[in-house]
């Protein structure tokens, strides 16, 4: 099985570049990326159930409230490639994604309409379905995670001075 395009890019260019940029002596200390992607086609999803009842949202404990998919290895790199190079540019008036990192270096991205992915047929539903994409990195800081995703080509918004 051949490697995904972004996986080859990561191993040949991004990893050595980050090692130099972040002044990391041990090349094994360069962090790898793993992502948890919810509501995505391509892999069998797992249903998520409500843990408690919330009357305001008409949710009862044990009710199905969503689905999720965890992608790893080649599927993860292929999804990230499609997200960055195909899906995000399909968003109308797209000007980049916001920096939405937590303190552990994980990145969250909310997408309002899942039709931006080329695999999704927009004729299958009359409702707009959103999705949340969580990219879990093994970095321990938002700065290192930002550098990693930027090296992959994630189109972040430019910060206004």
C-alpha cells in the first residue's frame, strides 16, 4: 500500500523543517498528528448517545445524538489532504480558518455544511448538515500544533496588526 501524499510530504519535508524551526535535537520528539473526525464518509461511523436528559433540547438519556469517526494513518492523511485542498476552498467567500487550539495543541474546526466535500452528493438531503472536525496532535502546545498544521498547508486567517 502506497503512502498518502501528505504523509510523504510530512516525512520528507515537514518533519525535518519543524525539527530545525523548533530547535528539536531528537528527531523522534517531532510530534505526529492524529485526528478525530466526526460525521465523515469513508469509514464506518459509531453512534454517540446522550449521557443525560436535557429537556430544553428535547433529548433523553440514551437517545442517539450523532455519529463519529476516528481516522488514523493513511486514511487520516488522505482526509486531511481532501479537507485542505478540496473542501475548504469550496466554502463560499473563504478567507481562511481561525486559530482554534486548546492548551494541549488540539485543533477544532466547525463546518456549517458538509456538502463541501467532493464525496457528498448535495441532492441526498434537503437539510443542511454541519460537522465538527477535531485534529488531535501529540504536541503539548498550541504554537507547535499551529506550526505543524501550517506546514501541512492549513489555510489560517492572517492576523490583523
